[in-house]
C-alpha cells in the first residue's frame, strides 16, 4: 500500500545525519553531518572514494545498518516521515515497495535456485496482493521494459543462464516492479562491460522518466554521474564536501577535493608526457584517525595551518544551490593552471620484441560438459591474431568480456599453449612451451600484473618475503643479502617505504598492494609486462598514482607494456598503440590517435560512444549496442560483429553474414580495420567524441 499518495514535498530529506559503528574497542564514526535532498523525479549522484561513507548512507536510508551500526545524529525523512520513528512493520512495507535498492553485484540479489519469473512475481504478490496471473503479466511487462530479448524465455530461466548484464537488468526490473518512489543504485554497473554499462545507464534514465522515480545514484565514476544525474554530492571521509547542480559542480568546483578528483582522471586532452595526471598525495584517513578541522587538510594544496585545522568546518553557500565545506573557497584561484604536474619526455620506441603471427587458441568442450557426454564443441577464444609489440611501447588491448583478451594473456604467459600460430619473444618461439618448460629467463622476461591486488598476495607472508620469493624463482643474486637489497630497491622503485618489507598484506591499502604486485612483476627485470586491468579495482585517485608509476618504471626499464583494459579513457591517456578485440578477432589496430579518430571499426565506434566522460564540454554520438556478445562456442557466420553492427545494411549482398572481412589498411602507417565497409563509407564517418571549447 503506497503511503501519502498526495504528498508533494521532497522524496528524501537527509539532514545532518551521523552514523557510527560500534566495536568492542571504540565507536567508529562512518558518516558525520551529512545532508542531501532528493526531489520528486530527480536523480542525485553520490560520489567519492571507497570508504567515504556512500554505501553507509544508502544502508541508513534502508534502515539496514546491522546490529553494530546506528544513527547517532540527524534525521532521514522519506516523503516527510522520519524513518527512525517507523515501526518494523511500516519499514517492511516501505522497503522494496516505495524504496528499492540495486546492489553492485546482481547475483547477491537473485536466488540461484529459483526461476526469474517466480522471483519477479513475488514482489507484486507480497506487496500489492495481486493474483498469480496479474503478477506474471506485470513481470512480462517489466522484463520487456528493461529491453531483454524473448521475455517469456527469460522468465523461464534460472539466474546462471543469463549474462552479467542480463542479470543486472533483471535486478533493475525487480526493483521497478512495485514502481517505487525512490530507487537507490549502489555502483550498479561496476562489474559490467562499458557497452553493457551504456545500455543500463540509458535504461535507468528512460525508466526513471517513465515511472517518475527519484534516484540516489552511488558511484565513483564521475562520467557516469554526469550522464545520469541532475545534481551531485561529493563525499570525503564521512562528510559531504560539495554539492550542487551537475554543471555547477563540474564547471565551477569550489572544494579542493573535487578539484583533486578531476585532476586524477584522464579527461580528453590529458597526455602521459605533456599533461600527466596528478595523483592526490597521502592516504585516506581511517575513521578513528581523522585530523582536526578539515578532513582533507593533510592532502590539500591550499591548507593553511591555524585556519583549516582550528575547528570543525560547516557547509557554506558557494552559489545558488551550491555548497562547499571549505573555509578558503573564496580566496582560491580555481582557474590557475596545474602546477604539480611534471612534464616528462617519452622514450623512443625500439625494435619489436614480441611477434604474434596467425595465433589461434581453441578449447574442446563437451556439449554436455556436466556429465562429459555428447558431441564435442570448439570454443574459438583467439582467432588468427597478428600483431607485434616493440621495446618501450605501451600496446593497449581493449574489448568486452569474452573477447579473448585474458586468453591471449594466458598464452603469452605460458599458462596455456597455442592451438596454432607462432609467438616469438626475442629470437625464440614460445607458443607451444608451457610455463613449466620455459627457462628461468623466459619466465622472468614476461611477467603479469593482475586485476585484483587483494587476491594476488599470500596473506600469511610479509611483503618483503613475497618479493624475495620471486627473486629466488628468477635465480637473482648469490646470497640472501643480495636478494634482500634488491627487494628494498624494488620497494623504492614502486615508491613504497622500506619498512613495508615487514608488513603483512592486510596492513596495506588496495593501491599499496597493487604496488607490491608491480614490484614482483619487475623483480626479474621483465622485458614484457602484461597488465590485466591493473587499476580497475582501485579508486580514481589511486588509479592515477599507479598508472603513472607504471609509466615511470617503463621509461626507466624500457619495458614493453601490454595493457589489457575496457576503460578507453585510461587507454587513450597511456597507450602508444591500441588493439581492439571482438569475439577472439582483432578488429582494429593502430596508433592511439588513429584508433580514436574516424574512420573506425563499427565496434570501436560503439566502444567510444559508451565511455562515460566527466566533462560537460564533451559531446558524444549516442550509439548503444543491441544484444549481448555472441558465444565463442557458437559464433556467427561471416563477420564476428555482424549481429550487433549498425552499419551492416550499408554492405550489399549479405556479405557481412557470409565472409569474414579482410584487414583494410589506412594510410602509410599500421592502421588496420577488419571490415567490409567501402572506402566511401569509411571516409564519411564522423567523430564520436567532440570536445567543444567552453562558451
């Protein structure tokens, strides 16, 4: 039963909210003096680094803080009513009915043992007391609304039979079943591909308009917030430090932390040599170790002792509907050029040290793999890959999940062997040599930095011991003393204090753990480092530091970096050349400038359109890919991309469906595109991303 159907005021009013968690040792203040208002039909973005309190605010709104969490100050009012004063029965009625929440990991919200249809039907049956037939019709309608193909089949499927993007759409459908007044989205697209993310973002905006739903959108991705929200609230260490309309905050920021966030993300125009990113110095304070006065003070370029640390700092008006928690915002020259960036010179790119020719990697899979019976099928993970990587070069490998990026990395590392083709490193062919049969030098020469720093370190071994262990494997030095000295030098190389050698991994932050992973990769003087999404699990401020660290080490060591990523913003910033993969094929390869300017492969064009860019001056062509990436076990005939291509109708005679396209070369350089489009069509392509000068 909907409450207050005639209510006209704000949907959500959070006023001076403080939330603490209580342990046996102490009270840990997670959120302090936090205020935000969400109007009917409005989307408000909540941004900040991990640990700043964004999700705690959401759990406070849901009144779901667990046994050791409590609201210790302020109020949360939903449609004018204080949630803290409601009975458990009233809260049960509101949760899922009037306030719905979409979590980061879709499978956390889905029952793996129950069909999708039954899970969706539960919502109206429980909340609206409707019949099974009505509930089924509503479920069918909402699955259609979230643009899933063959809704009847989807309703009859189990969660594991759907892709990650489809699962997230089902979770959104479930949240919208009861047409809630408020939808809380907690990092709803973090685990998804950029193309799927673009579709989900479009969907959320459309459904928000259709149902008139207000939204609280929690994200660390400023570009995503720009594309989805009307207003934004920036959080740091438990406090709101700036809020206002999107354009106001993005173009007229009035808090040093907001400015520091923008300086640490690769916007168009950033350049790893001429305009490097500026990482935020220092570390995020722990909740029980916050500094006096301004929480951001110890990391702030504008800090003044005796003023900024004298007393707690309140939010102040910084313009119409714009607030800032900074006592100096009127004195700061916000248009001053960045002084902290140090210009570097790029190393000259040398001769090729890795050559891949006609590489294929197939897997034999039983059609009924659960019981091992039935005809065998072939998964074509990598199909006729041809490329080379040169000394001191950063070659980015981009594409959606399932395109074959990580399979290629495994074959290069020797964790898998190639089905066909040749991989030459230096003067040796390594495609058929698994890692256990490679020489110590071959193992040391090609190393990997993994995506998740939390899973790659041994929790029971000190940081120093883990690096020394790598040095032992690489036969470095003649004694333990030699290896210990080299380990300390590697800590210097990745800019970690030498005393970290005696720390355990649990005592390190995510960014510090990733630095240990990088130190280990460079322990044997690697010639090639495969970096598999090395910064995607890190906060944007830490991403800048780790990315620039990789670049600096590469310049010093003349290493070749194969940078696997789906984040085209960071790829544009740091890569020399880009290789775009789709369903096991290389569909485009060229210098960064060539790949980011037309003519594009139609898939590259869609990838560029999908990248959220945190700049109000950037205009993008709107291209959303329909459907999911096909199965590598049952790929489409002809061009691998033809089932999702918006240019397919421009090619006569069903050629796209019949033949795999040839590689078309543009100009004198190495820019190549695997496509059937004519030269005239390529010439007519327009830029996807256009940067307009400020008015």
